[in-house]
């Protein structure tokens, strides 16, 4: 099969790396890809949101299957466009991708179908949002309604911080149209866990649990990022909690989407808070998370192409999805200043010295002559599998030691609470 993967980050590198291992994939392409993805796939210079151009290229080059990985093209209806062109595509259609594209929609869905989540209000008036913050007090959570590269959420520990977040979203245009509507909700307490799941519209199969580290600096300080590291599985996610999540959240969500005539096929991401009252939904995403995908696919022991096809064909219940024993950890190496201002174009050294038992997933890189250079905020994800979580974390940090570039930044405490 000739397969095209849409996207160009660390998540897409992990997907391409895994698909390249499938005996059914004869040729692999990625648009736009990056310098690391070019090691396993042919990169095509088409931006992920150029729907018409992407479909035209896929048709002209006789693609047999397409994987749409990022949130933006899913929200734009790229899967629908490929289906109309007669090419099977992995990912939710536009009317299902709204579960991520609009936080207001997802909160209303949960309220309507009694899926546990935080209490909330939605606002299109900035004055009313400010009044609600004064009424509720802090801590409180402010979310841009639309897509914001994983940075549209502010957990405000003071009312001033919450007011500022609302102003930046609604008046200053920090996230463009995504911030014209905001969701303000109670601040839930408890450990956070992510569970991604494969779905074919009827069947939902959870992957291993994982934990992302969103803040830029150690001890969960600094601004929110797209993710500074992740590990799987999470020790917080016990079999008992997993059973509750399946019965109270996962299956009801699939049923709710079907009831709304929005069947979900692809990967659905459940961001969960394990509160004293039980697990509750923090957010949904309509695709693989980044960097959770890197450790998760490192642990997957089943042909990923087989799973993708089953999700599209509605035969997921017939696939035996297996996982390796142990744990995996991804350490993100980022540009200094990320997620705010950072420079690009620094030469990356030491990649040839990374141990062969670790996997380097490229997120923001490009080639400059014979060198790899930085081309984004999150640059690399150094991922390792270990016998247990402590082993996986230690290996990922050990593997990252030779890698350097000017102003490189990373957190030193990925998984630390479970390792010490």
C-alpha cells in the first residue's frame, strides 16, 4: 500500500516510524514532514492545512490510504475530502472532530449526556466573563473555545490572572478566532492522566494510559507548552479506575457522538482528572497527542497499519491490540525561550552518539547541508523503553546526553514524582 501521513511534528515522526515497520506498507509519504521523518518517508512540501492541494496530490500519486494526524486539517474536514475523492483516510470527519475544535461543544455534549466533567459556563461577552470570574473567585480555569496548539488553557490561581487570560483571548486576539468564545470552569483537583483510544464508530479500544508534562519548567512552573515530555503507563491509572472510565466516560462518549449523528472514527484523546469524586473529563482531543504518541507507539506490539484500517472499516473489534511489558518515556528537547520567543537555525550536534536502544523523534528540525538544525520550539523527543518507569526515564535522559545546540532547554523532572 502507498500511504500518506499528513503533518510534520514529533507525533507524525512516531507514526511514520511505526508504519514503516508494517509489511503492508510498500511506500510511505509525509506532508510536509521534517528532517527526521525524511529518514523513513518521502517528504512532500504541502502544508497540513492545504486541503485541496493535499487531496489533489494524493489522487495524482495514487495513494491507497491517508493518515490525517494534526487537529487543524481534521477540523477543516480533510478526512471528508479524501473520502469524497475515493481514498480511505484515518481520522474523524469534520462533524466529529468538533469534539476538539470547540470546547463549548464538548462541554455541552458532556452536560447533555451526563458525562462527568467540571462545572462550567461559556461566554461570548468579555464583560460577562469578567463578572463571572469575580463571582466565582480563584483558582479557576479559562479556555479558548477553538484550537490553540495546546496552549489555549490557563489555570488561574488568582482572579487577576483569570481576568488577564480572558482579556488576552477575547480582546487582544492571542488565539485569533479561537478565543472569541471562552469556556470558564471550576478548577478540579487530583492527578491528571491521559488515555488515548482507537475508535471505529462503534468499538473503542483504550491504549496504555500516559502522563504529559505541559508546563515549560521543572515542578510544573512556567507557561503551558505543547508538552515537554510524557511517559506511559501511568501508575495512577489502576484497573479499577480504568473500568470506571470505560463505563462512565469512554463508552458514553462514543454513544453520545452516535446519538448526535457524529460517529467518531480515529483516535480520541481523553484528558482525565482523577478527582475525589471519581474520574472526570478535562478535555477531549480528536487525534494522537504529542508527545504521548512517542512513548505509546514505542510500546505498541501490533501492526499500526492493521489498526488504522480496522478503524476506517469498522472492524476494530476483530484486531488483537497488544502492548509490550514495561514502560516508555519521551523527553522533549526544546529551543530556549519556548513557548514564547525562540531562535531557529542552530546546528544540532551529537545525534550520531545517541544509543541505538533509544529512538530520536524529530519535531522541529530541517536539513542545512549535512547538518540538522533547529526549526521549531519543540525540536526533538528522545524516547526509550525500560523494564519499568524508573528505567525508562533514566534511559531517556541518558540517551539525550550527547545531544546539544545553542540555548537547548529541557525539563529535568519528567516522571520524577514516580521515580524518586
